[in-house]
C-alpha cells in the first residue's frame, strides 16, 4: 500500500537547498512553527542531533537527552514509569515524547518552559537527570571538541570562545523541530480520504472519541489537521487523587518555599507530593491545582505507560480511568479540584475497546512497531 | 382551430386553480390569509420549541436548555454553520443542539430532521430574529 | 485563567484589593492604610443543587460547590466568615438542601447565609430556617454593620393564591425567563424592620447589605430586579459608605448609585449570559460593568466560581476566582468614587470572547 510520506528527511536529502528550510507539516499536521530568531538549517539540525545524543553532558558521563528520549522508542523511555537519570536516580515524571513537541505552546508536563529552547537547558542541571552543577562542563566541551567547534561555526558563525548556552539550546531545539510525524492510519483516513486506512473498530472508536468519550474537546482535532492537544492544563484525577487529603497542607507549604526561592524545576522532580500540584506549582493559580498539560495522542500506542507520573499502564486502563470519571477504581473519591470536563462516561465494553483501537491508529509509520506496521492499512 | 382548443385547455387549467386556491394565482403568490395561516403554523412550532427548551424530558438529568440559555440567549443561531471546537469541525446548529443534549443534559441526541429538532431550532432562531447573519463567527 | 498569587502581584495591588492568599501573612508585605480596619470573608453563592432521583444529584452543580468549599478552605489566613449567597437548592426540596448543607458543613470558617428564591418558594423557607436560621437579620463585625435581607419575596397574591400546589409555585419561580414569574421585592415588613435596624447605626459606620436580588432594576424579564429598589436604596442613602452584595445573576456586575456601591457575586453552578444579549428586549446593564468572558460549555466549571471579599476601610473589594476564565478583581476605586475593575476598567477585556 502506497504511503503518502511527506517526511522531513526526504526534503533534507533533496538537492540544492536554500540557507533556511521551511517545514511543511506531514499529513494531518500544520507547518511546524519556527521562531524568527532560530531559523532551521541543515548544519544546525545536525549539530542539535549531536548535542541531543552526547552522554558527556552529565555528571557520570552516561546520560544524554537520548537516554530518556530514545529514537527507537518514539523518543521516550517506554516502558519506564518515571525516567532514570544518572546512577539510575528516578524523578517523579514520565518522559514525554519529543515527537511533535514542536507544536506545543509550552514544554514539560506543567508547562514551565515556554519553548523547546528553554526546556533543553533544565535536565542538564537537574540532580535526578544529568546531575551537572551548572552548564559549564557543556560549554567546556563544545568550545574544545573539534566537531562541535566546526558545527557551531557553520550554524551560528561563532568562534569557540563565544559559544554560549543560547547557541546550544537553539541547536537542540532545531533538531527537535524535525521530529514531527503524522501520516498515521487516522490521518490517511480522515484527511487523506482513504476509506480503508483504519480498521472498523478504529472507525467506531473515532465516533466514541467525538461523542460519548468526550475526548475531542481537549485532544483536539480540526478541519484540516489534528494536534490532539488543546495546549491547556487539566486536572483529570491522575496522581492528585493520591495526595488529595494532604493538599490543604502541601499547597501553602509549597508556595511558602517558592516565595523563599526554591527552584520549581528541581522541587517538582524530586518531591512526589509537590509534583502532584502540577501547573499550580508554576502559576500559583488555584484553578490549576493538580493540572497537567494535555499531551498529544499521536504515537500514544508506543509510548506507554501513561499520565504525567506514568501511573496508568495501558491504553485500556486510561479509558477506564476516564470512564470512571477521573478515578482509577470505580467508587474511589473524586478529587475536589477535578477539571470540569471530566465526568463518568458510561461507555460499554465495546466502546472502550473501539476507543483503544482508534488510539492505536494514531501511530506514525516511522514509529510503529513491526506488529503495528503489519496491521496498518486496516485489515481488521 | 388550434387556438380555440388551447383557449379551452387554459380555461380548464384556470378553473382548476380557482377550485384549489386563490383565483388566478401563479408561482409563489399567496393571499394575506394564507400568509397568516402559515405564520401561525410556524408560531405553533416555535411554541413547541419553547416547551422543549424548558422540558426536563429532553435530557436524563433534569437540566433544561433554559437554565443556561434563558430566552435562548447565548445560543447564537445566526453564526451557524461554524467551526465548533467542542466537535472539531464545521457544523450546523442542530448538531450543536445535539451536543448540548448529550453533554450538559446527559441525554440522547435527536434526529436532525425530527419535529422536535425543528421546533428547537425554530424557537432559538425566533428569539434571535432581527440579528444579522454572521456564519462562521466564533 | 488563574489569579497569580505571587508576592509581586500582591504588592502591585495592595491596599485596594482582596488579598486572595494562600501564603501566611507574615511573608507578604501588604501596605494597607490602617491594617487593623481591614478583614476578609469568603462568598459562595448560587449552587443550585439539583435532585434527579433517589441518591442522584446533577453532578455538574455538585462539583461546583465542592470545589468552592475546598478552595475556600485553602485560604490562609482563614476568612473571618463565609457567606452563602442564596439558591443552595434548585427546587427547595429537603433532599437538595440537605445535600448542599452537607457540603457547606465542610467549611472551616463560620457560615452565614442569605436566602434565594430557589430555596424559598417550595415551603416558604420553613426547612431553610431549620437548617440555617433567620431569613433576614443583621450583625456587626469589626466596626461594619452587616444586614441580610430576604429580597426574593413577591406579591402575596402570587405567593399564596395563584398556584394550586407548592411544587408548581416553586417550578414557576424556578424558570428565570418564565413569563409566569413575579418580580422580586423586599416588601414593606422588611423595609420597616430595616429602617428601625439602621436607625441605631451611626451614619459613618460602613454598612454592607447582603441580598439575593440586586436591589436595582436591571432586567425584569429575568428577574434581575427588585421592585422596591428605590425605597431600599433610600434607607441606605444617609450612610457615608453603603455597599450591596447580591447573587442571583450568575455573572459579574457592579454599579454605583449615589453613595451605594453594588457588587454581584458569581455562581458555583453555571454562568448566565448578560441580559443585553437577549435581542428582543430592552435591558439595562449597570454601565460601569466590564462584562466577564463567555464560557466554553464543555468545561463545566468555566465562568463559575466564588469570591474573596476584602472590607477595606469600609468599602468592599471582590476578587472573583473564576475557573478556566479570566479571574477578575473589582475594587472600590476611592479616586473615582465607585467600584472599578483593577485591570480592565478602561480597556476592553477580550472583545472576541465577550457575550453577544
């Protein structure tokens, strides 16, 4: 079956290119937003890839961005629940995929970074990730290693001594902007007009997605593209349920610590209770207590486990959580700060499994497992 | 000879028209009584729409349209069809009414061409009469 | 959108606005004019707990009240008291009032209440009074005289003679836009009581009136109306600083009439469109009001909320905590002499999100 593959790599491999590349989105996605102050060039992208994969930028020399964002695992560390940094130290958050992260209006589960550039600097200096004290070791390496020196010169026209973290961040972000993937069975069925691209179960599941499942309001689709995220923050009862009785104690204590200068990035990754405060920890907004960013659903079938804390194992478990109205087990107490969009859904077994089938149809060909690649094209 | 026959046929046709309705009426001509009669029939449907607008039988949780949309305010019938973010595509007013029946009212959607849906649309647009059309406006 | 309770925003708005805070006071440098004169209380209103059958209630309204109570309980320092602004129930049944009272019982500050029409017209407030006490009363707190009115009464003819059953009477009053309804009023008996009550109060004592109906005439078709508004306003006229806080309208409104500042409170249940959006009627919206943004119907808490009220040197400032929506602060602007939105009074809010 012919795939309509508008992959970025095809564009890059083309003949003579202008200095900067404009990125058309793949099928189902809009053009990739590129900031004016960081135009994409082949050199910058290659440099960013090198930085992304470099283990030397960690206290033990063993952890790179690619450690938790592995290209062979759709740029996650599935099936890890929460990521492991240096010395296998774990934090509190599940590594989100970098694929299509370029379309987010903010980065991290709680949106504490405004863009890819800003996000890239934090893991280096987080004690449970790369564990560096500051960015100096990185700058030392990029200013002396010959391939880096050449790369930065070609990308930014900058001499070694003048290389700063700003350049490093820009290069990494440029590389990440090439990690976009659409062209899933759903895209081909819905935008591409191929009525055989999705299985019957997935087609039924799409109806559940739009209607009884109430998914589309947060996991948005539009007339000509689908990001599957509204870029907003919602409390859906993942994680916060565990600490809901402690919230009156934890929330004021956290704000107190923050007023005294505690770094949010370090606090939320190291303290499992503070971590559950979600977006509130970043904005102090009461209506964002326990709220996390709506992730994209693209490639969700290959990026288990789910939720910001990796606490939900399978897609079926996810649907059941929503079906229960924001609790893992039916009848558990719903937390007081639950988003207004969440409530019991009364889906039956057929609808649940169809919805799962639909989500499995959101995997892009380049990230599909061999089993999925075989069944893509809708033989069920 | 031919013209005579034709004249006779015309007369027959005209006669039939008189028997059915306004004398000598052509195309979409109608009398004042007809207009009043049809408008009254429309208003009956509007009245039915008002009853449904306040009826707990539309959904399953007792909530009625009028609770959030008194006199159909904030329903914006003049802006449809439009992109509706809660549904992810461009839709018509009846589809949005069904969204409301499913979601805040927790009920079952109506067939888009059913008398009930027609009545709801008639009521909402009647309460909005005089407002200029702005299809697509969010 | 959310309030940003950062130190910086406190300092910027200090002195004129409710400090909606979860920080201990010692960490925040607030420069109030005479700090000992200022105090805060929370206001939760219009929860419309609605019974479906047996043990089932409308989940949407339940969640609104639950959330408001939970958030009020997070406030540090604790509010002096919590006012409930009326319409606890939807149809005034014992089941609804009990269900709502159970949620309010979780508040960790003292509760006082105002009655709404949805609480009243089934049994004329008999069960309400058992749960919450008198339907109208006054009290003094930290130098301010507070009055609570039952301002949702109506003509005796409608209340006692018009309807064959109490249930039908309640159902008719429950429809906001129901042409069979009847205008709200305070009534002669309470006005007489109010006159006597206020006679004992010095004219320079700040007076705050809690009422369900607006003590103004805004739009009769939706009973955003108090028929004897002028007479009640006349009773408040002699006071230097009079304030009316009212519920019922499920939207942000504020106004100044003479010496009296008017402020509405939000509902926890659902928001209403502004009467000016009803194309077939002439309506009057208090012209000072910068309307709130309209809500996304998918997010059930959008444009619902509760408020923290700061009584600051005798005038009320309200911080509206609205979910998903742009939170607002309406404070008494001493220079202008009337309530004003601290951010948006002179700029359009977000025209593309306004009600129309």
